[in-house]
């Protein structure tokens, strides 16, 4: 990083670059099954979350696996 780029980098920008997110992991083993939440991973970005999910939850031969950032989930009913 040169001096010009360093001058543009604010504390808020540094914080955003280092922000980690919790990602919920959903998967299914058969086409006629619904997606089930199988766990979660903590990662800085989508690509890293995909790698973590694929490697941590590899105990079954999933036909589909999906990750969703926790902050994108909208609660409808909470008791």
C-alpha cells in the first residue's frame, strides 16, 4: 500500500475490511428433502464462508448446500 492509499484509508474503512460475519449453513441430501440448517461458520467474506462450510460439514454427500449471512435473516415471529 503506498502513501496515497494509506491516507485514504479511514478507521471505519479498516474496520469494514476486517469485519467477520456469521453465516448459517443449510443443506439437503435428497431432492425431495427440504433444506435443513446444519450449522454455521464465521468468515470475513463469501468465498471463505463457502470453503469453511464445505470443509466443516462434509460428513454427508450433500446435493445442495447454501450459506446465508446472519444479518440478512429477517425475523417474522419471535417469542
